[in-house]
């Protein structure tokens, strides 16, 4: 899953959970059944999980281009920068 795919999965998950929560609450309130409300919401959670957790092809529309192993020598690894903070005294 690429970065844009992760963002899409997160947005889909949030949207679907809120929609299922609202629908479940409204139907549960309308028919007066707390159990039905929970069942509808649980079904929504399962459906949301099936849509957002697997690595579906539409989450891979922007694949990353990795550096070829033969080019590693031409692009050296960056070195960490040492901080210029003064050491603190420990008692």
C-alpha cells in the first residue's frame, strides 16, 4: 500500500464508520431496538474492515520508486548531525 493509498484507506474508514454509526442510531431509535442498533453498527465495522484492511489494488495507484541497488554507491547514506547542546550536570 502506498502513501496515498494509506490516506485513502484512513479517509474511507473514518467516513464509513461515521455513516454506519448514524444509520445504526437512526434505525435503532426509529424501531426502538438497542440490539438492532448494535447489530447494524457491528455489520458496518465488519464491512469497513473488509474494505480498508486488505491491500486492494486501488490502494496501490502510486507505487514508490526504490533506489536500484547498483546506485547505492553514488548516493551515500546521510550522516547524523551532532547537536551543539551543552551537557547538563547530573547530581
